[in-house]
C-alpha cells in the first residue's frame, strides 16, 4: 500500500485537477461565454471532482 505525505501526491487528484483546468478553458469561449448559468453550473460540478 502506498503512503502519501499529501493528497496532492495522489494521481487521481492530479488528473482531476488537469480535467478541471480543461473545463475552465473550454467554458471560457464559444457559446458558454453568453450562457452564464450553464457555464457556472459546469464549473461548480468540475470543482466538486477534486474537493
């Protein structure tokens, strides 16, 4: 069993952080720019992945 000194060492957490960054990038352009409700809902859902 692996020992971690910090949750940031967990690969799943690192991948979820990358996914969250991609979601923020995608929702910053295109149709999401004008649909604030949908953009915020998707961003809040993506944040819940790694918290």
